[in-house]
């Protein structure tokens, strides 16, 4: 455990699938470096499904809050805030289950929590210093999701379209869109450059203050 004399600046970045959450997170990381920014990906905190048959896993509703391992996610964020490194799980979407591998995430002055439901859980929100919702048009999000799922997750067009209509779209309206009201900042039109510049300027100010303590 590292001795820390400050409270890390925790940023939550939420929004629909394909909204540009990763772009915001990666730009913050690129601006300040891995020694200053740690990123926790909620996508890797889907529940372990080792006891579920592969064909059943594929049919699960991955766009519902219950699909996530909330206790582990909250525990890991709290550990980072306390100066402790974590072993972040790695979710393998090609097999719809956690990988046997993990990623070491070290504590840092800035912690970014990125995910569909980053602003959903009250315990998680209570640990955040800045809550961001990336707001992007539904057609743009769908195209981005399709391109990603084909390229990175080995999905067919038919399966992507069916999942979008059956779970992604209704779950977005029921659970994700309402979390916009929990945001301190809403980024219209996705990860637009002026909005991201404002965020990185705020982070730079916070880092400067931490260095003076």
C-alpha cells in the first residue's frame, strides 16, 4: 500500500454504447500520462459466468445494470483511492466471460471510471469529484457499436442488430439515459474537442493543486 497525503480526483465518464466515452478517457490519459491517471474500465467488471453454458452466456442482457459485479468495482475504486493497487479483471467478449488474466492498475492522483453505468450506482458516484455524461446521437452510437463488435468481438451483423433492438436500445432508454441527471457536465455531440479541452484544463488545475499539498 502506498502512503498518500491527498484525496485522488475521481472522474466518472458515462454514456451510451459508442458515445465516445473511451475517447474522453484516453485523451485525459494521453494528456497527463499513466503515472498521473489510472483508468478503470467498467466493461471489464461484467459478472464472471464460468458456471454458465456458452450458448446461454451469449443470450444474456449485457446492457442491464445487473450484468455487472458492482461490489468488486466499488471495492477496487475504493482501494485505488486508499493508495492500493488492484488487479482489474479482463472480460473476453469473444467467449462472453472473464479471462484468466488481470491488469495491474496502480493508484494515481486522477482516477477515471469509464462505462455505460459509471453514474448509475450511488456508492460509486459518492466517490467521484467530477461526473461526465457523453451524449451522442443514437444513429452514430449504433454505427460505432457495429464497427467495434465486428472488428473486435467477432460478431455478425445480424446478431448486432438483434441485440441492439432487443436490449441495447430499450436498456439505454430505461437505465443509461436517466443517469444524465447525475452528471456535473454533459458533453453534447460526443467527445467534441472544446469540451474535452475544458475537462483536461480542469484536471491540470487539480493536479497543480495536489502537487502543492
